[in-house]
């Protein structure tokens, strides 16, 4: 649950409070600069209050609500197994010629990433999502299949629907860094 707090801010109705020279007095260049500096600071504060509302997540981190780091790890590992066993013309193609050591390393990096993203306190030291997926030719169909397998895995682990939606929403924030084409076929040709 995200709660937002907005602070109301009103400018004075009397323009002479903002611009004293509006009543006929000629301000000095220094007075104008001071006033502009004050107004700029006020504008920054107002923009900060309007554009960057204070957000507070109510309750516990997503990791804890999912059952803790061990539960997150178990779901991720089961999900990756499903991806590896997927048809060779779908997601399984990425693991066709991978050695066990490489697969184990990749699995650990993905567990670290997910635990870090969900607030388990794990440090992710892998590459950025865009660097890790560059050149893989992941399409919109690949993304959709991945989301389906993730939802199926979470359902098998009895993750409540609202938490599944939250996880998929979190995962969706990486889509722009991973998907290379909007093709409805597996892989970008």
C-alpha cells in the first residue's frame, strides 16, 4: 500500500509582496537579484512538494510479505527451472548450450537481484538489466511468456494474487531494459 501526502501552497494575493517594485519604486539590480534568488528557492520548494510527493510504503517490505529471503529464493529457483525447461523455440532456447556452472552463476545473480529489489537486504553486484540482456533478441512474446511462467510459479507457491500483482509490477519496471522488439513471435528476427 502506497500512501501519498500532498502539501498545499498558495501564493500571496497581493503582488507587491512578491514584487515590491510593482508599487512604483525602482529596485536596484542587487534587489532584483536577491528577489529572484528567493523566488527561485520558493519555486524549487513548490516543485519539490508538487512533483515529488512524499511516498511512504505502509507495512513491511515486499520480501517479508512474500515469506522472507528463503521463500523468494525458492520461488525464483522454481521459476528459472520452468524457463530452462520451456520449449526450445520459446524461452528454453537461452539455456540449450549452457554449462551447469554458468547456469548456477546466473541463477544466483537472479536470486540476488530479486532479493535486492524486493527488500530482502541482499546486495546485487551483477550487470545492469540492459547490459545483461543486450543482444539476446528478447521480444514482447518472450516477455509475456516469462510473466506467465512467473505467475504460474507464484500460484504454485500459494502467493496471494495481490502480492503476485505487486511482484509483476516490480518486474515490469525492467521491461524497457530487456525487451528489444515488440514482435509477437519468440525472438527478434
